[in-house]
C-alpha cells in the first residue's frame, strides 16, 4: 500500500485494509468507480465519478478490479506537489489526489 503525504499535510491512498488508516486521524472515504457486469457477462470498471474512462470489458471481475486499482494508483502518484483539486491540467480528469482505489477515495485532512 502506498501513502501519499501532500504538502498541506493530507495523507492520500488507494484504499486498502493492509494498514490501520484510522490511526492517522479522521478519514474521508469516497467511491471513485463502479465495477459492474455487462449484459454479456463481461465486466467493466467505470471511473466516471472521478472523470475517468470506462475500463474493459474484462472476462473476470478480478481483472476489472485490478485495472481499476492500477488506473487509480497511477493517477494518485502523478499529482504534482502542492496542486489541489481542479488546478491540474490533465485533460481527462480531476486532480488524482482526490482518487482512491478499490472503488473508494480516501483523503486524510
């Protein structure tokens, strides 16, 4: 699990239960995506809540979940230091500092 400590003191992460995150203080967790089955039995990861793409289709739900985690983790790691939501100019989405994974956004103020 990777934790990102921002210049303003927030700790941000792709949500995981590997660490007791509540020990860091008050948590803010939000859904960042939806992994859903399609009519044909395939799976997609819809990242629309964070202005991202729809990933897939995948044969297995686990593949969609893995793709979702990779996409969210990459965006979270790309956030320039000191950039707040809405300030990054990335074209297809918001500042990844607001993202999380496993479908959730985690932000520790």
